[in-house]
């Protein structure tokens, strides 16, 4: 095991254990290396060192998420496209674990590549917990590396549907505004922050709201939500960015009306052109029906 990452060593040496479970064990103090508590999953295990592991029940089995089954839209030996339900995290975080997309994917597919980090197996890009819709998951290292490259090169088309407050004056427009993180929120920071650009188009004008398509050209955290809030058209149901209130309640919204409905890309291994769409889930379809009736 000399010079190898501890999490990788244990996931190979312990039958039937996933990398995510190994990371949980290390972080919870269940792993000792050379008689001392393992410091981190990436710690190197040297030849001749003794590694002790106290096997414990996984956090995900104690804290089952709202969806134990995955809705698979496309899959082959290299990758999968999943429909993430609302309320489910893309991957474990420092304050929330259990029932995430990455963990559910590992339960279905077994060991997944960890190019984005050992606690994010298979994850190519993320959706916020309250956002529903299409997500890419890589099954092999080769596919993972190429999908991440395609995403960085802006060669993966992602389209969202968002119901926003008010009526934007233009049919097609873009918001190009840098973003910075402040605690759990993201805000526009003129003259600084990380580059961020989102293209929008009106899909349907309603009496007091507008259904937009959003196509992010960059992939910043909360990008669509922060950009729409910054121009005075927050996503209805999005309390963190100004979209809460009586109008959202009347529509029955308990989360942001934001759905990742379309993905289009070149398959990272076969070169096949893939284009998939996923319709609005029932809660957002019901909210849209109410908005049309107002």
C-alpha cells in the first residue's frame, strides 16, 4: 500500500465497501493508521503500516433520503443521466449526509470515479437541493475526465425552466455578472467575483409571472437564482433570493420553481450525440397551472 491514498486502499482491500463509506469511516474517527487516527481520506498509507478499521453502519442507511430509487433517463457502461428529485442533495456536505445522489448512484452502480473528490463519486456537476431535473453521473475514470472537460469547455448544453416574479421586458436576454459567495448565499459583485453568464428566453408570459428558459454558460453555485434575483425577477418559491411571499404560497410552492429539463452533449466515449429532456415534476406543473389560472 506504500504511497497510496488511504481511502483508495481501503475501498480495494475491504470487500463490498464503497469509497463514500470509507470516507465516512475516516472522518468519523473509525480508522487508525500506524496506531494514530487517520487525519484525512487523502492521507498516504505507507508499506508496512498497520491500518485498523472499525466498521460502522453507513450514515446513509440511518438517514434515508426522500428518494431511495433513482429515475434513470439514460445509462450505459460509461455514464448515466439521472432525474434528481427535489430535496435531495447531489453529494454529502459537511452538515448533511445520507440519501444523496452520489450515494444512491453508488448503491446502484458500485464504485464510481472520484475525479471531483472522494466525497463526490461520479458527480460531474451538481444541482441545488431544491432544484429538480437532469444530472450527469460518470461510471468510469475516462468518462468522468472527458465529461468534466466538456463541461469546462461549455460543450454540454444545459437548459432549465424557471418561473419568475414579474414580466421581463425582453424576449431574449442575458445576464453577465460576476458572483461571489457570502456564507450560504451568492451575490453579484461588480468589478470582482467569479465570471458568470446566463442566457434567458421567455417561454410563456403570464399575468404576474413569467416562465423562462435559462441556459447557464458558466457553472457557478446558485448562478441562475442569483442572476435572476439581481435583475428584480427572482424565482418564485426561492425564499433565499427574494422569491418567497404570498404569490409563491398561492401557487403552492415549497421550493424554488427551477427544473433542469434538458441536456445535450457528445457522448464522452462513443461520440454519439445525446439529447434528453425531462418534463416538469408534478409539484411544479401544478404551480404553473395555478399561475395560468390567475
